[in-house]
């Protein structure tokens, strides 16, 4: 339950950031954000389940992978893709972690 909530929160937080940062709006960024997070989040959960990798290392890999996807799909410059990925992941980390912790304490 917590994992599903974490994924949904990640998409719900990162989608508006991507829509704003890209200036492409919600309609053009929704499916991309969902698919991008589905791929990177799923791989991160698999890695964390199978190997003792520190979370910051996994998060760095996610930022780089998402930047590569942003660069490829939207044809952004490397700098813009890294900044967009950093902005999305920092926002979801800073907002998502307290929300999940709060909701899990309510149970």
C-alpha cells in the first residue's frame, strides 16, 4: 500500500513540475511523466529490493536516467534536461516523503 501511494504521489508531484518547467502544459506531459516515472521508479524499487545500494546513489541514477529521457523525448539540451530532472526529483522528495510519513502514521 505504501509503495503504491509513494508512486502515485511521485507522479502527482512531478507532473505539475514537468508541465510548468517544460512550458508544454498538462495535456502534453501527462503520459510521458507517467511512463517515465513508471520505468525509473520500478527499476529503483527492483534495485533496492535485490541489492544493498544506498538510496542517494539510486536517486542520482534516477535523476540521470530521467534527464536522458527528457533529452531524448523532448530534444532538450543536456543542461535543461538535468535541471528539469533535478527540479522534479527534488520537489517530489521534499514534498512526498513528509506526506507519506504523515499518512502512514495515521494507520
